[in-house]
């Protein structure tokens, strides 16, 4: 479903060039929960951002459902992005808008009718367990609740893929577990492919089937979680 073909990304800066991702190739199957783990600076976020076109590869190509994300027009990219949801470590909510309004935002951008949008948002609020909190502002919510809003917003346009960028790194262990359970349910119930990046092994062990280990821009190991983490 997602093919990452020999992708590299270099940044040019004042101190010379930095190779953030180097010759990475991965295939991610529809419906799986795939993890990418590595220390800070390993290239995980850069790779994740190339999956939804927030960054474009210096070389190589990302193909999602047969369509190249790296070599398409901006209108094709905009359309493709609606099928790729993303959640973040610090939630990236709109602080001046309520829970309901945050979830309506991507539907407004996609020009979905008001009535349909509200129905959809209410469905999502139920799915993520935030009933009764529709009119709360993000500042009134706990970290776990904020991430639930982030998840509902990411699912608004019925994406095929959900990208998770250190989605539980700002949460305590108990809340982390509840968010990971929610993500597992979403994967099972809705069949959405999930790709997550993290520096925490227990996150991978809790929900991923396969994992890629990144170091200095390279994938140094890849396989089923049990195999990768139990090898001597
Ligand atoms: P990770 O997500 O694993 O922490 P990143 O993808 O954020 O890794 O970073 C990989 C490398 O690329 C790091 O050396 C980082 O400093 C560099 N890098 C990331 N984004 C940029 C950027 N926009 N400009 C310059 N260098 C960057
Ligand atoms: P917007 O206009 O996008 O709805 P704001 O202008 O209120 O949002 O906030 C802009 C940014 O400031 C937010 O994306 C967030 O990073 C930060 N911010 C605002 N309020 C808070 C808050 N209560 N807690 C943490 N960050 C905040």
C-alpha cells in the first residue's frame, strides 16, 4: 500500500549538508500497524513527513496506493493528503476553537456540507470517547483528551492511513496505554493503516506488528516486532 523506494533527504544549511534520511526502502501493507523507532536525530520525523508530502525527498520516491506522493502536482497532493491523517506529540490543536470546531476544521477545508460535517464530527467524538466535551476548549482538557481530539480530527476525512508522530511522548504511562488501545481499536474497526514513530520500545511492543529501526538516517533493521526485539 505504501512503498518507500530508495528515499533520501538532505538539508542544506549554514554548516553544510545534513543527510537526514539515506537510501531507505520500506513496504507497508494495508491494514498493518507499522512502527519506526530510533534515537532523536535518526531521521524518523523526516521520513514520516515525506509520507504525506510535508517534505519532498531529495531522491527516491514515495508511492501511496499506486500514486507517487513525491512526483505529483500540488492539487493531486492536496487530494492525496486528505486520505492521510496525522497526529502529533503536542497535539497541534487550534486553541481558540472548541473540541467540535477543531474536528470540523478539516471538513470545512474539504468543503463538506455543514450538516454532514456535524454528523461526522459527532460520530468521531463518540468513537474517541469525548461525548459531553464537545464545547470544551483544549486548555480545559487533559493531555489524553487533547490527543483524542487530535485523533478525531485526523480521522475526519476518512483517511486510509494515520501517521503518528511521537503521539504518546507527552503523556504519562497510563494515558499512553489508553491512547494506544484507542489506536488499536481504530486499526481493527476501521481498517486504517497506522504508521507511528517513537523512541520508546514499549510503544512498539504494545501495538505494532512490524518495526523498522533507524540510526543516522538508515534503516538498520526491519521485521516483525518479536523477531527484532528478541534477537541477541
Ligand atoms: P528524528 O525524528 O529521528 O528525531 P529528524 O528527522 O527530526 O529525526 O532529524 C534527522 C536529522 O535531520 C537531524 O540531524 C536533524 O537535525 C536534521 N533535520 C531535520 N529537519 C531539518 C531541517 N528542517 N533543516 C535542517 N536539518 C534538519
Ligand atoms: P489558533 O489561532 O491557531 O486557533 P492560537 O493563535 O490561539 O491558535 O495559538 C497558536 C499557537 O499557540 C498554538 O498552535 C499553540 O502552539 C500555542 N498555544 C496557544 N494557547 C496554548 C495553550 N493554552 N497551551 C499550549 N499552547 C498554546
